[in-house]
C-alpha cells in the first residue's frame, strides 16, 4: 500500500474512530451519572462531554502514533460499540426502571 494511502487511512481512523469513542464515552458517562449518582440530566451530559473532550485528542494522537493501524481501528470500534451499548442499556434502565 502506498504511504500516502496508509497515512490517509490513519488520519481518517483517528478522526472518525476518536469521535465515535468520545461519543460513546460521553453517552455512557451521562447515562451512568444520571442513573447512579442522581445528577440532573444536563449536568450529567455536560460531565460526559467534558471527559470525552479529554479522550478525543489523546485517542487521535495515539492512533497516529501506534505502529499498527488495524489494532487502533479494532480498539476504537470495540470501545465505541461497547460504550454505546452500555449507554443504551443504562438509558433503558433509566426510562423503564429495569433491565
């Protein structure tokens, strides 16, 4: 694979994968903080966004620096999917009062 294509894929994975992980983290933290600690919805949402703001640039830099692109992609896809499923489950718990 040409170096420019490899670099382009790495940049796309860093931007999109980092965003997906940050979104999943924000959703999971917002739902868990609202359900678990009794924070108001908007306060929990803001806490999730602030913590995701710390994760996003760190994950982007890690994706650009890691030697294996496939490992970065799999980690980001797995983390984003797992965090989004956790947030979905917590939202269901919050709305319906049970699993």
